[in-house]
C-alpha cells in the first residue's frame, strides 16, 4: 500500500513547484476569473493538475509550449483531437487555401465527395454524413435509430462516454438507471430514455434487450474514457448476435478507439455495426465528425432524408459540413492515420506500456498498464473488466500527484485519467522520458 500521508506531502511540494514555474499562467488565470465562468473557456479545463490551468502558447508535432516558455512532451494530444500531431503543415495549407475562397455557404464543396469515398473505404460502411462533433453525430444517430425501429429507448454501457448526449449520461446503481455523477440538469429522468448494461456481460445485455423497447446499442468496442477496458474474447461477436436477434441497431462510437488503426476497431476486429461514429481525430484539430451507416440503413433513411421538412428533423446545423471542415478532413485523411502512421505510433505505445510495467513490477505494486493501439494508460489496481470496477478503482489523490509530477518535469498526460497517446511525431526518447519521470515518482512514494 502507498502511504497516504506521503502522497499528500509530495502533492504539496509539487503544487509549490508548479506555481513557481508558471507565473504568466497564474496571471492569465487570475485575469480570466471575472469574464470566464470558472476562469476557463470550458469547465473541464479546471481538471488539469495544478492550482490553476496552464495556458498554452504553441504546439507542433508532439511538443507543446506554454506561455511561460515551458516545453512539454505532449502525451495528451488534445485527448485524441490531435492524434496526428499538432499543427500539420498540410492541414494548415489546406485551411489557408480554403479560407481565402469562402467557408460557409450551405452548399457542398468538391471535397465532400472525396471525404465520403475515403470514409467508406476506411471503415467499410457505404453511406456517410458530417457533423461538428462526435456528440452531435451520436445524437443524430440516436434519432435515426428511434425513427427506424419505433422504439423509445437506447442502451449504453455502464460508465460509458459518448460526449454530452443527454441519454448517455447514465450509470447503474444496483439495478436502477441513474444520472452519471456530475450530470447537470437532465431534461428528463435517464431511466425513461436509457437502458444501461455492464461491459463484458452478454447475459445482462441479452436480458435487457429482450424487453423489446431498445432502438439501438451505442457503445465503444473498448471502453476508453473510464480508462481502457478491453473486450473479453468473444464478447463483441456476442454483442452483434444479441443485437441482431432482438432487432436492435448497433452503433460503434470510434472517436477514441480509432487508435487501433486506420479503420478503427471496426476494421481491426472485423466488426459489423449498423452505424459508426468517428469524431475529432479525422480533422487534424478542426472541429468535425462523421457518421456512417450500412447500405440497409441508408436505404431506409433515404426517403426521410429527402423530406421537405428535414431542416427541423433534429439533425444538422448550419455550419455542419462546412467547406473548411471538409478541407481539413481531406488533408488529414489523405496524409495521416494511415497504416504507415500506426506502424510508428503503436510500437511507441508498446514501449510505453513495457517501461511502465517494468517500474511497477520492480516496485512490487499491484498496478497495471493497459494498451489499445497507439494509446496506453496505467491503473492503480489490477485490470478491471467493466466500467463500474474501473470507476471504483479511481484514486484521485494519487492520480493528481502523478499528473502533476509529470507536468512539472515536462511530460503532459491526459486529464481525467492516466492516458498517453502516441503519434508518428513522437520518438522513443519521448517514451523513455516518461518512463524515467514515472520511475522517479514511484521511488519518491517509497
């Protein structure tokens, strides 16, 4: 067991070190307290380690520099938004060229055709639509599923994450469906809209879907936002059989599991979803997302999508599918997230996992490292098999210390959990720097 008093003492020391090395960020944080709610553009930015947020100045490749001139090895990469690396020259050039010729017209650009064809080639689903975020894409797909099936509810995995979609902010409390902790102002009780089942539990899924009121199952092929929870052998095949047997549409949210390869887990693991959602990684940092569907689903939706009142169907947005986003997606997918890119990034994640595992083993700690493609993270427990077990294992004090310890030594992990993401811009030296810093933290804990 780690000495809790030792954690507290080290955390206090690291806080002092953080404050002394970030005077300009401290000034900006103080200035932001008045005009910005919580002092940040988005409330979750307060979740970073330290007494105030670090304000960044520039980011390029796998490096980020803050306003105090401190440079970091960036293992966060915008929580997958910059999975390709920061400030891609080809994306910058495409955005500049497109912006000089107009951005928003409510008309498709020629890039739309290329993007649709490329998404179909990569993921294997033939028909696609664009969105501004994966949250929007998930929301639209849920509407389509309810329309197609005539059923009122959706199903999700316990402790899943699919953005800020109201119906997905639900967890299990025993057998009851309740709002996820922290969910503000749900519009209706989530128990009326959502069924929740544990990940890796086919019997629970079969029992719940047998009730006949679920339109679709929205899931990640592996849980990622409560930490990486991998599917057990045969689980995803069982999910597909059960959903088909009960007439439930299957939606794969691949926004984070795209880390498994160019076509996400859907291609890597030979899955057959009815819908597939992919978000921020495909645009090189520009807000965008896309959702694809099977030929059968597309055929059933073709009539409603051409309806005279489609603009009030709850699907869309004036800026959705704008020319700038399409140019960014084309520039990104034509040069990044390819087999050759993952051939560089995945071995770096493997090296990260091996290095951290070695430190843990040497220290005799009951911790664990989990890897999914070019993404890896460590747990302060043995590997959980479902989201509830993962949530129960969260150690916020220890996590805060490890994050701050790394940040103070020039290594940036993803807030909310202990995730490291690797791009072709990273190097083995970047990986080894984290291993060195992590080993120092473990040694300091004694």
